[in-house]
């Protein structure tokens, strides 16, 4: 559903922050033809993600790296996915807002604070045990154009 909300295609480069077992990036590659990578700090999950990519025959399109997501180069991304805690999303917000306008972002369970999502969905997920058990919340955003200058409303 996250990839559907981001409208992922073969032209996209997907970066998954906190990629875990790699399922988001692997699915983006295998079902949509996208390229990309996942970032995580858990070496066990990274090993699993790279093995899963090999099993799915998408190692030519994706890889997974042990890296601090706050220092990861996000500039190639056309789509960013994340399943991070609210305070991490807030710390990332300014970096994401500085990306190329039109970059899509989909966050699982936690939004980006005062940045209103362009789309929001609630999914029933009976097997989910963390966060709000049984329910997942998805928030989709599009990085807006940076239009500097002084703005004045014509509406009184």
C-alpha cells in the first residue's frame, strides 16, 4: 500500500529509511521495476534484507547498507519510505523538505508533525503487534516547490 500511495514506477529510485528485512525496496524492484536501497543499523536485518533481495533476483536493482539515516545521501531519491519514531521523523523533516520538489514520501504509523499529508490511510493489519496493534496508519507527502519571496493573500 505504501508503494501504491507513492505511485512507484520503473523510473523511481526508492530509499527506505529503517529498511528492516528489505521488503519495501525489494517489492518496489520486483513489482514495479524501481531501483533503490535500504538503510538500517541492525546487521542481522541487513543480512536478511540482502539475502531476500538475492532470493527475489533483484540484486541488480537494490542493495542494503548499514548507515546512519541522518547522514545518508537522499538526493537520488524520487520516493522515500520510512517506519520511524515521531521524533526521528521530525529530525528528518528539514532534510526531506530540501529534496527535489515532487519527491514522494510515505511514512508508516507516524506523521511528520505540522507537515500535513497529501494522503492518509488507515489499514487493518491483524498480525501487527507494535504501535497500535492491528492498525497501520500511512501518511503520503509530496515535497513542495521552494518558492521564496514575500506572499500576500488576496482573501480577506
